[in-house]
C-alpha cells in the first residue's frame, strides 16, 4: 500500500519524478488511517536559483486518495517568485 501512495503523489506531480520521498509513516488523523509522506519539490527562484520546497502529503490508506498537502510556511512567499 505505501507503494500505491507514492505512485499517487508522483502521478499528481506533487513531487519531482527523480526525487525519492523521505519517510512514509502511517497514522490516524480525523478518525481515518492515512500515510504521511515527507516529500520535496524543486522549483527555480527567478528562473535561476534552484530551491527545494519541503512538503508533507497525506494519502488515505483505505482508498488511496489524496487527503491533504501541507507545504512549508514560506512556500506562499517563495511561490510568488518561483517557476
């Protein structure tokens, strides 16, 4: 099942195809069993400077559906200048 969760986040392009997600944990959140996957995505700041943006992805262990994506607090600021 964790392999299916990783395939889902790759299919939705939440993480870069060449990058391997960090750790995969299983937890109960909102009375549902979910996988918490630590991942990162590479973006370019002002088209020049590569920046790795960490994020946590929550995937349902039952259905395999994407539940939530939490990005770092600075992501909204950096996303104004990143492409």
